[in-house]
C-alpha cells in the first residue's frame, strides 16, 4: 500500500438518482469530486463562485463518462433522459 501526504483519506459514496430529479441543490464542499456514470445520463452544472453566479459549464454525461472538479466549485447533478 502507498501513502500520499496530500490525500490521507479517501471517501466515496454511490447514488442512485431518480429520473429527472436533482441529486442535490447547487452546493460546495472541501473535497474534490469524481463522478462516474454507471447507467443512464446526468446533467452536470458548474457555476462561478462569488456574487456573479453565472453557469460556467453544463454538460450531459452518459454511461461510462467521468467528470472531475474541485468541491469548492458550486455544482449540481440532475438525472436526465435523452429525447428519443
């Protein structure tokens, strides 16, 4: 086993999202966030910090996609269905 002084602890959780529902409201936290989509699709939104809360990034992730962003970046996840 190895050791990294910059990352002494790594935690994870899994989430099962209901279709067309948000995982949570726009939020921030200290930890970095990695999102890996097992099934379905999610819409990820990242916003600018501070008084100007313009959405900077919005992208749909599909099964097999991975996203990484700092937790201090305001973010939200929404389970979505693609139009048929």
